[in-house]
C-alpha cells in the first residue's frame, strides 16, 4: 500500500514521515496507543535521500500489517488460555486465575521485547520517491 506524506526528521538512512491514517489502522491502532489521529508518524527507510519538509511517497507492506495484527491478537489469547488450563489443572480455580494472568503478562512482555526486532526486520516502510511540486503561474 502506498501513501503520501511529509518528512519531519531524518536520522541517517531512516526518516520520520507524517502520513494520513493507513487503511486498517482504524481497527488496530497499535502505533497510536488507541488514539485516533488524523496524521500518524511512520519510520521509513530513506532510500531516496529525502530531507526534512520533502513530500514523499511511502510504501508499507500490507502483508506485514496482517502478520503483525495476527501476532498482536493470537499470542496473548493463546498464552492466556494456556495459563488458564494449566493453572486450573494443577492448582484449581485460584491457579487458573493466576496462570491466566501470568500467561497474559508473558505474552505482553514477549510482544514488547520483540517489537524493535519485528519493526526493523519485517515491518519496514520505505520511501519510494520524492514528489515534485509543480508551480503553475
């Protein structure tokens, strides 16, 4: 999926780009912690040497969005249920509560720890090109 945006900051070969909300972000809101902004900032690989203030076209791999969404929903639910079953089997009702909560905390810790790795290696936005502004007189 391709969106246009404006470069707000560059850091080496990476750039922060303000883009309009991506399709699918309304349901996920991972990047914005539940807020619903009109614009959001995306870190993109700056292969074209865009500078601050440049209008650019950014490509975001939609397969990465689907995969990230699956991990964000399935891992916590799976570990929650696993903790409930194991806790109940060994320790009864109180064990189920503790095991479920523990499984959920482990899932959240794993997601937090893997966030940088996931973002860097699999979910990369890339600046495709700079937009040329045409002056009409």
